[in-house]
C-alpha cells in the first residue's frame, strides 16, 4: 500500500451477516470495488469492544448457526486475492485451539489475525503460539496507550498497526478526532510498520480525512449497517464512495 | 500444586495470575487504566491513613463487625450437637457484603481523582452498594442492569434511584448480569479517563479480582476471630455461595492456611446440572471472558452460554479466576444446589430462625441442610450469610403461588 503512496482501504464484515451467502458475496463485491485488504469478523457472543451495529450483526450471525469453522469455510469459498485479516475475540480461538486455528485460517487464505482482547504483553506465551504459524498478529494501539507501553507494544509486531482513533466501542461517529494526525505521528515514531485507522470511520469524508494522515483506513459498522439495511446494492454504493474518497485523498498527501 | 500450601495458596504475580488463571484480556484502551488502578491500589495498601479511613467507615457507616449468630433450630436438623453459625453480612448497611468492596473502591476512585463511577449489577445488591457510597462521597453513579433482572428486582432499582444513581437497562443478550457487565465495560472503554469501574465481584481483569478479594477479606478475618473466641477452636467447615465468588473469597481467605478447615463453595445448579444452571466450576471449562481466564459456561465453539439461576446474583456464566485456581489446587470443594433446594432453605431459615436470607446465600444454607450426618457433635459449621432476603420476598411469593 506504500508504493502507490495512497492509503489502503480495509472494509470489515461480520462473517455470516446478513447471511452466510450474502456475506461471501459482499467480500467479493468489496474486492471488486477496490478494497485493498478485507477484515472478516468471527462472531462472538459477548463482543465487549463493539457498539450496537456490530453487536447486532454478530448475534444475527450466531443465530443463523455461524461457527468458527464456518467462518473459515466462508473465507476459503470467497477465493479472494486481497489479503484477509481475521478479527475476533480470544475465546472462540481458544476453544478451536490456537495452533489449529492459525493453521486452518492460513489454509483458508487469511494472512493476519487481530484479537481484540489480547493486548500486547498480556499473555506472551499465547502471543508466541498465535504468531508462530505465519499469520501476522496485528497489534492495536489506543489513544490511552502511554508512550512507554507503545514502544513495548510495537516491538515484534507484524503486518500493520491498528490505531484505534478514539476512546469507545466500534460504531460510526459524527467526526474524526481532531488530533488524528498527531496520533498517527506518535505511532509512526515508534515503528516502521504501516498504520491503519479504525473505529468511528463511516462516511467518505471521514475516510478521506483518515486516508490523508494514515496508511490504511478501516470501515466496519457503516458497511455492516449498509449490508443489513440495503443489502449488497447499498454496500456497493458505500464501497464505491469510500474507494473514491481514499484514492482522491492520495493526491492531497505530501 | 495439587496440595495447596499454607500461606502460598494464592499466588499473584505481576501479570495478576492465580496459577494459569486471571490475567488482563481486555481491549488495549483499558490497559493504562488497569495499570493506574494497580499502582494506586499498591500505594493505598502501603498508606496507614487509607486503612484507617476504610476501617472507620466500615465501623461507623456499615456497622462492622457483623455478628456471628447461633442457629440452634437449624443446627438440630443438621445433626445432634453440631453448631451451625451464620456470619451475618446481611446486617451490613444496604443488606449484603457488597458494600465492603464498594467503600474500598470508592476511596480508590477518589485517590485517582475520578468523579464518575459505573457498576454492573445482577440482583441489585452491588448496584445499591455502589449507589450508596457514591451518595456518601458525592460521586456521579451509573449502574447497568439487565432488563430481566430489573423486572426480578424492582425494589433495588428504586433504591438506587432514590440515592441518585442512574440505572441503565440492558436489553442485549440474555438481559442479565453478563450483559450488564458487557455494557459497563463498553462504558468504561468510552469514558476511561474520567470514570472508575467498581466491579462487584472477584472477576474481571487484574487487578480487580485481588482488589475485591482484599476488600471482602474482612469477613473471614472477623469470622475466624469470632469462632475462635466463642468455641475455642476453628470451624470444621466454612460454606459460602459462589456466583462470581466475592463473598466466598471474602470468608475463605482467612482460612486458606488452616488446612484442617474444609472450605465449600456452593454454585447454583438452577433447574439441575443436566438442565439450565449457573455452575461454571462444576460444568464449565477454562475460557476467557470479561477480561480473565477462568472456568466458563461455553459451547464447543467458545460462545458463552446463558446461565440460569432463580437468584439473579448467581446468574452468571463465569466465576472469579482465584476460584478456578482453588478448585484445581483442591483447596476448596465446589458443590451445587438447585433452585428448589435454595427456595426450601430460604423458607426453612425464615421459619426456624427468623432470618430471611438472600436467595444467593440460601444456596449455602441449602448445601448444609442437604448434608445431615456429615458432621459430628461439637463440629462448628460456619455459613456466610452474604445478604438479606427482603429483595427476594416478592419473587419467592410469586414462585410459590402466594399473591402479594
């Protein structure tokens, strides 16, 4: 994503939402529309970092019988060329078996893993096991992460850094935080890895603002909402707007 | 680690582990706040002024020490010459042990300069205890409570509101304690720089399990001294109910080193262990939930299973990580009793002794009543009566077909 000097667009979908087939179609659609990476959420019964939109989507997916194995099948069947990051909470991965999950995710075509409730350093042995299989273990950095911890958290990180743009749970907000550029600079001072921004980015204008300062832009709740309310047609419109916004932002980058 | 050693039963390392259990499995956003809380707690425990203030409040505001009550008519049903005694946490201000913890944590919040307090509640006892200390210290208070629990515990909702707290109904998931905890954590992730989360049990990410245990340990320190004074010997058995497990660790901790004292934690078997229940230790397996690794009711796929108990305070699919450790170490025996047994014990203790226990505490009483002949004459059986049953009267009347 650096060669073109533009930010990468990483749409997020909850696996199995609004239905397994529609979700698979949405992944393909997102790739065709110009997504650079895709994030696929494994539904968990107690998503404590997620706002109402993603909570509803994960519950709906579980109600339709989505399982961890089902998510991996879905990723495999989507046959995507762009890299896929699996995003979830720790417990479904523990229940599946960490090594078994990493191997199965790679076999299904995933290249990264993001565990919302496994912060850097919280369980070094488990982190080593999760990172040993060759999936990039994506680390999250928050506005509340102190500089001392930031240095420790990015050590040994792979893939990219996921910068949580604001305090709070996932979900669309009115505006991007005014200090976004400073936050990105703070992370970049600590690591050469690309920095992607997520949490609260839903509109084309917000995506453009994020794309001007970061290497990647993650859009989750807005896309999940579009899929839930207007199906693939709504998702396609939103994705087209987001792609245009991220690409036009590149022209304004220094 | 099969046999727990005296004085070394509870191992807390920098990572907040009890053996393999515990830890800090939380969103990155909360890590700094947990570090701060651990630091402030450490400083507070080293400060004699902190202990002095807490002790004065426990004495003059809460009413400690709580009495130890003989229950001769109940004892007679358990065995000739057996002495069952109750540690009367129900006689604390607000009617349960929960205030021991909320007072301590309110003092910590003040040290951190945080003026907004959030809490989760199941039966409402922790919510009431939190609302109470917030009123006492002039702190803003928001309590998350499942809609289902609000229906079961209407009186407690009103008590919280009378003391100035805002009670936020939680309609996601099972609408009980687990979802109220999710919602409180979501609030904390959003407002972490201004807000302290007073978690109500020995659950959650480190340092909460050890902080809550330490604030509740006053129960066992008092009870051990009271039993020794009255009987000149230690109890044969100490019994407490276990949901998250704070009243149990509160009374067990002082006895962990007394290897001749049997410790029994009683979980909620609900409709029976083959049906819907809340017995995480009996029927769960280790998993990560609400920030720590412990026994958890979950399906094959790692999805958390809804718990069931007639008592809202035990209706939780997880359990404190130190209990997981004590189970594996064999130091505490974990058992379970059904809704039916608890309701019978509720009625029994009321009729025999004039004490209405909380439905949670009734589980501990029920386990003792279910084991007549287990003890010999002269044995002292200590039950932690963690709360009073006033809050449950309407529910029990409903369940037993009495019209109120």
